[in-house]
C-alpha cells in the first residue's frame, strides 16, 4: 500500500510541475489569461494532497513529509486567495513578490520529496521538471513582469 501512496505523490508532483511549466510558457507566448485559466487546475491537487496527509500517520511518515505536503496545500490556499478569490495585484509590490516566490519554491521544492519516495525514476523526472519550471519562472518574470 505505501507504494501506491508514494506513486500518487509523485504523480501529483509531476502534474504540478507540468502545469506550472505550461503557465509560464503561455505567459511568454503572450496569453497570460489562458495560462491563468489553465493554472486553476492546480487546485485539484488539494484532493490527493489531503489524502496523502490523511494516510501519513498510518504509513508512519516522518515530520518532513507533513511539512512537504502542508507547504503545497498552504501555497494552494494562498494562491487561491491572492489570484482567484481576492484578485490582489501583488506582483508589482517587491516584498509581496519575494514572499510569494519564496513560498512557491518551498512548496514546489517539497514536492520533490514526495516524488523521491516513489523511486529514482520519479525523482529524476520530477527534478528535471522542477529545474525547467524554475528557469521558466525567472525567465518569464524578467520578460513579462508577471
């Protein structure tokens, strides 16, 4: 049973990275609104992440596992509030952008830990996607200011 749970965590990590890569690509292509709509799919990740938290005690996961899953869930809440519910234009305020980006990379970086639980191949794929996502995040910010 832990193997299936670990695989679920890896699939969620890969899906999140792929989704953010697409978001950044759409911004670079001049279609931020399409990227924004596509990125709303990220909130579906809350369901399997909540399941992973629910299963964690039964699988005797270490504290770090709870932090990794919790960071991503927390980021999804902040993302929903800032970009969807309250629609705060925070990307023009330096301290807010720095805080947001730090939280984003802490949360998405934690997903690497979930992928690593599923084995080397999942870890490798996730690490490559994470690096691509990270580069695109900074490139698109520099080019588009978003």
